[in-house]
C-alpha cells in the first residue's frame, strides 16, 4: 500500500486494520501468559532468592500465592509480547511513512526491546538491591524482626523495576518523534533543565537515600543526553535528505 493509498483509506478500514493487529498482539500476550504461568514458580524462586538473605517471606492470605503467580505471569507475558507489539505498531504506521522511513523505523523494534530489558536488569541488579539493603538496615537498627508478605515483596519489586524499564525507552521514543518531526533537538535542549528536574524527582521517589538517588539519576540523565544526540543526528540526516530531494525536483523542473 502506498502512502497516498494510506491517506485515502477510510476510517473504517483503519480501525479494521488496527483491530486485526491488536488481535495478534493480544493472542501473543495470552500465549505468553499461559507459558509464563507454567514457569511462574521457577521465576519466583529466581527473583526472590536474595530476599532470604535479609528476611523471611510469608503468604499473609490464602490468595497471595495465586496473586504472585498472576503478577509474575502478566509481567513475563508483557515482555514476551513486547516485540510483537512493536512490530505490529510499525506495520500499522508503515504505509504512512516513506520507504527510507519504513526501514529506519523497523530498526527501532530490536533497540526498544533491548533497552526495555536493560532497564529491567538495571532496576533488578542495582536499584532494587540498594533499596532493600537500605530499608532492611533501618529495621535492624530498630531491632525489628523482618517478616514480609510475598505478594507485597514482589509488588514492591515490580513497582521499582518496571517503570525504570519504560524510562529506558526514552531514546527510542525521541528518535521516533523526531522522525515524525513532532520534536526537534532544539526543543529537547530547551527542555533540558526541566527534564533533569523530572528525572531527579523520579530517582528520589524510587530510591531511599542520596547514594541510590545518585546511582539512578546519573544513568537517566545520560539517557536524556544520548536522546538529544540521537535526535540531532537524525534531524540533520532528515534535513540533508530533504535538501537532496528538493535539488532533484529542481533539476527535473529545469
């Protein structure tokens, strides 16, 4: 389908196409949910093994274990379905893009997936352990015996690492919006101070002490700076391509 055909496509056909692609994404998610549920026990043992070094985990209600299974399954299923979601998103917007933009946008899929996984690993191996060490040390200083519910522990973990994973998608989002010419490097530079403030506040919210805040804020700020550089590179490339295309059109007219 050409770009002109895409623009002339009726709204009903757009919605039909969107519904079809959402079906495949949902089907992948459901399959991932079933598979993840079968392995939820193994996943739980892996992600909770460090907890035993600090405290004991207990089921505080009959439904806690089942809720853990579902929570782990949903997060794992989303991770498994993310590449499919990104692919169908690309397929949906692809007809409205130029050929070179289609190829460029396709590269975003593996990059976005790897950044998301990188954010999860960053949160799980660095941020979350720092938070647990800090909070458990406070309990030890108070002489409080530490005993936590498994559902509360896993929920706390996911509430920390999943938002970080989405924050790690910032470079891809910036590249995509730059490609669509919705933002410019100049705008990102202009918003730099405000963005720094927001990222530092986010780091303050999800970390308990100054050192942890520093360790989280610095990578997030670096991600923003990388996003600016990538946006600048892409914006210049787009301008160059536009100029070359304009020159070709001028030659044809003459």
